[in-house]
């Protein structure tokens, strides 16, 4: 069964193009991505490259493809990639960098998504510890960290992490699937972020609401390699303007979409608190809420479903609610109604 977006809380990826986004297709361009001839895609790539003050950017269809391509281009073959044990890359991306790139994911314990700058692995990178296992060549950090409710790791942390990486000769990729959120909220300075990594990716299909699309930014040389890897994995679609036009429209309304999504999440947080829910995780600026249902998660999920509302368990023990641009007053009202009758 398909839930209407306004009653669907499982992710901000469930939004559908609205009339304005569909109208943006009237200005569609039909150039071929393989020949780098699509005007809308070129515009999107230039916009993101200059946003992060990087030399170039490469458009792809999904966040998983962005990570796969970026990580491959910054890592040497048969090396390992250090990442958080609670990252999307480690948990939810089908180990694509291992299957396609010959890379081993080396998870390290994280606290709220942060890889400690004191973790023992830093001192082991260049000594014999890694002699008999894949030697690391890159680090991947996820910011905002979705498993912690969209918590921001902070610009200062990212800067220090990049310095630490450079000190031991590792590249750093930021998986910024939702990093446009703190940028549109004015919390992150994109130039600062771009200066704190080798490559960065972000998605147009998350809070800002395009139906698909993601992008990797980096040096000219790296992005030229990214285009080769994109081709290799079958990601060089042809008339990409069909998607790029909607991504540009989503970007033009990004601030409004992110602000609205966070507002809805703040309202839902208050509703949950009012109704006695405890241990709710809701970072200030985030559109994500994590909580445990005292009645049992399964019970609550089924109860909401009987009201035509979809919520889901992210991991055993935690319900995750993600707010988006197509939630509205009706969403809040129906959510409250369902909660009152638990
Ligand atoms: C942090 C993060 N990275 C990457 C992805 C993968 O994006 P996609 O679903 O577009 O492949 C997600 C998906 O939600 C994500 O949350």
C-alpha cells in the first residue's frame, strides 16, 4: 500500500514532485550526460562545485552511487576504508565499495557518529598493525549523522578530522546526504566544509525533495575520475536534464523545505512529549526524531497504520520519524489523533 506523503513519516525521501516542480520541466534541456552536454546538469554541477568551493562536481542518481564513486576514487585498490560502525555506508549500502571497488570497510566505534581523534587506529595506520590486513587509504564520515537523529558533528570537528587524516596520509570523504540542511539553515558554511575534506557528496532527494539525484564535489582531477567510475557502474544516464531540472527546482526552494521540515519535527517532538513519551532524541536543527514506544514499537506502528499513518522502526528498539516538505497541518492533526487514542 502506498501512503500519501503527508501521512508518511518513514523518510524525507517519500515526497513527490509537486505542481511547481513538474512545471520546472517546461524549461527542460535534453543534452547527453555522456558528452557533458546537458545544460541543466552542467548548471547543477557548477552550482554545487562553487557552493563547496571545489573545482568540479559530478552528478549521479543516488547517494549510494555518490559514496561508491567518491570512495573508489580516493582509495587505493585492496585498501581499507575507515568508517563509523553506525554509518549508512557501513550498515545500509550493501557493501557496494567492497563488491565493486575491492575495498574493505573497516568500522570503528563511534560516539554519535563521531570517529574519535584519539582512536588507536590513527597510530596504527602507518605501522605494522595493518601489515597483515588491508591498509587504510581513506576515512568516510557521515554528517549529519542519521543514526543519531541527524545530529551535526560540527565544522570544527570536521576540520580537525581532516587535519588528522592529512597527518597520516588518508583521504577524507564526507557523506553529506543531508548536509544541505544545515547549509540552508545557515548553521554550516559550505566553503568551510568543502575545505575540510577530499571529496563531499550530498543528495537532492532527501529533505529538499527532488525525486532523485546526488552529487560529488572535489578537485578537477578527482571529478574526472568520478565520471569514469560513473560510466563503469552504468551510472552515465543520457538526458539527465529531466532529473537535473527538478534538482535545480528543489535547490531553489531548499531553505523553505528544510525550515518547514524542522518546524514539523519540532511540533511532533512537543506532541510526543505531551503524551508521555520519554527518551526522545531530536537534535535542535534536525527533521528527524528517534524514540521508543513504551507500549512496544510493533504495537505503535500497527496502531498508526490503522489511522492510515506510516511510521517505522529504524533499528531494533527505536522508531524513526522523518519530517519533510509535504507534511502539513493535517499531518500534525492526524498524528496527534492517533497518539491520543493509543
Ligand atoms: C547518510 C546517508 N548516506 C547515503 C544514503 C544513500 O542514499 P540513496 O538512498 O539515495 O542511495 C542515505 C540514504 O538515506 C543516507 O542517509
